[in-house]
């Protein structure tokens, strides 16, 4: 079969179960595509053909013995922030260029238990800091829809791999939009779960109170399958919540769009820099949901102006603390011929970290320093609480909140080098992380340059099933999620 990459996860599962193809055939098919196409997209940092084929053979044997799970033998790509035993985990950084983790992240381990076949590790902004994937030490990943454009970030490799059909689905992480924004830029569905829903054990930390892993795929249905693997309590992550995860696949039709109250924040649609095409496509998708029976309700989210400054204090503050461990002594890059310990620290860190990571360590260290702690960090924490309360108040009268995922479509590679401009592009995603809420991106059309536009739906705590269900139903009556970039149509 030459078109295995066009099948949905459900179709892959059924095809494997019905012996229409084996996991080996499927895995070989994806490896061939990666070998032929990924030179143009550069979504993978590491491809692991030998391990993938061994896992595929094991999956096929398991299936013969009648012990297979729903996803046994289905390939996946992992963001290079999830530790993988025996395979490099770089976090997109020179600092971890040769790092091989002695253990698997919980998400990776759960994937193995579910029978997923790991194709490899995909590119990302260095330590997940960025919105373009350009800050990766391994070079920029390209957007499959237009190779001179960025795929978004930080999970840009995950998004580009799926959008070019180089993986059927992929894991991502979202600290301030890194699942939703690249999903938006690449025309995919991506879910950022409630904080605590997916284990962070073995997921290299950027900002621990904001980081959350989640699925990226073409459709809500495909995401639900991966979410069933990723979600759940983990004793090894103290912030992982001890609440049973849902069966996200079984719940795909569980929420009725009829009667759903969708809040439209006034402030969000007046943001300077909101692209006219993005606004139009998002409004059309909301009209569609209205036709399906939803009610649109205008709401106020008064704290909107505080999102960017609050996030860009808290995230760097936590990053500066988390990244202290990379000092050239225990892990990662070590400078050549240090003259003494201070020189070892200084040069290992300034040679091992790229400019964006260094910028954030500086901002974060400043915000946490004795003289400024109250004025910056403590104040930001207070504002964070107000942002959360703003959302909770809104959820008293509505079910979900609609917004764009990003004010623009994908930028040209090299276009957004001014850091502040890049930070402003995070306006629609970062408050969700500050509040710990779940949110999803769904593709809803294209701009005048044929670049994808995304709709974001934000839910109340633990409403992942509801978000997936609403998008699933939208995707039953629209076909934006089935559109493919020309490069994905290439056959091997
Ligand atoms: N663009 C945001 C940042 O640079 C979000 C990144 C993320 O979610 N990892 O911090």
C-alpha cells in the first residue's frame, strides 16, 4: 500500500487488527517517507529506524498472539524534550547534543506499554523557548505548507512531521502555546491538557508550573487516541493529579454542540496585530458552530493586557531556576580546558546555551534577585491569580471560550527575530497556562497565502473530553483537518 500515511489513527488501528497491513509495513512506509521528504522539512533531529523496526516486529508478534492493544504497532514521533532511554534527548540544545537519558519519560514509557512504535525524536525551539522552532541548535524546521515559513514553536518538529505525513501523530509540550500555536501554523489539531493531567516525569523542564504535554495530530479523533495513552496519574510527578483520566475516544460524541455556550472575549478580537484573514476565518468557524446549535455570548476578559508581561516574568524565572542544573559538571556540554570552576561554569553555560535561552535566564535571574523579587516575581504571581479568576468568572456563565490560537499565520523564516515581537504573538495562548486550563487548536481554513488558520477553544478544568468532542463534531461537518500540504502528497 502506498497511501498508508493518509489513514487516520482509527483506520490504522482497524487495518492492523484486520491484518490489512503489518506494523512492519506501516513503519517501513513512514521510514521511507522520512528518508525521502524530511531533508526538505527537517522535522526530525534523530530517526531511529532499527529500534522502530524491532518495535514493529514485536508489535506484529503480539498481535499474532492475540494480546494487542488498540494502538499496538502504530508509529509515533516524540518531541525531543521527552527523555528516551538509549536514544538522544537534546531539547534542541547544544547543551544536550550528546545526552542519552538512562530512563524513559512517563509519556514515552506509556507509549511503549500501549505498543506505539517510536520513529524518532522531533525538533523544537531550544529548551522549548520560542514560537518558531528557529532557536533549535539543529537548525530551523520548515512549515510543510510553505517551506520558507516557520512551522511555529516550540513543538514545531512535531507539527511539521505530522503535517508532512512523516508521523501519524506526535507528542508535544505546551508551556505558553507550544502545542496550539504550531498546530495552528501547520493546520493540525493539538490539545493542551489541564495542568496535572499528563505526567511531566522525564519531560525536560522549562517552566514547571506551566509545562504540560499533549497530543498533536490531524483530527480531534486522532488526538483522543494519543491522549488516552498520555493522560493519567503518575506517582513520579507530584503535580500530576490523582483523578482518573477519561476515555477520550469513547467520549468523542459525548458533548452536544447544541446548547453549548461559547464565550467570545471582546478584548481578544480587538488585539492590535490580529490579522484580518485570521479574524475572518475564526469568525466563520464560530458561525459554523452557531449553525450546529451553539450560542455565542460576548464576554469580558479584562486582564488581557497583563498576559504577556506576567508570563514573561514567571516563565523565565522558573526557567532560570530549572536550567541551573546544566553547569558542565553533571550533564551535557562542557567547555574545553577550563582554568578553574568559575570558568567551567561560565563558559559551559555561555557556549552551551543559545541567545534566546541566555536572554531568559538573565530576565529570570533578575526577576528573582533579592532586590527585585517582590516588585517583579511576587507581583507577577498576584496578577497570575487575577488572570485565573477572570477565567473562572467567565466559566460561571459559559461552557467554552473561543479565540484565535495566534494573531497571525506562520511567519517567514527569519522574519520574527525581534524577541518582543515574538512574545506578543503569544497573547492568545499564554494565559491558559498561567491559569492551568485546557485548550485545543482546530484548523478552520486558510489565509490569502494558503497558510492555515487555527481556532482555539479554552475549557474549564478537566474538560479535555468536552473540547475534543466539540472539535470532533465540527470536523464531522467540515473538512479543514483533512487538507494536506503539497509535500504531504508526495509518494515514496
Ligand atoms: N512561545 C512561548 C515561549 O516562548 C511558549 C513556548 C512553549 O509553550 N514552550 O515561551
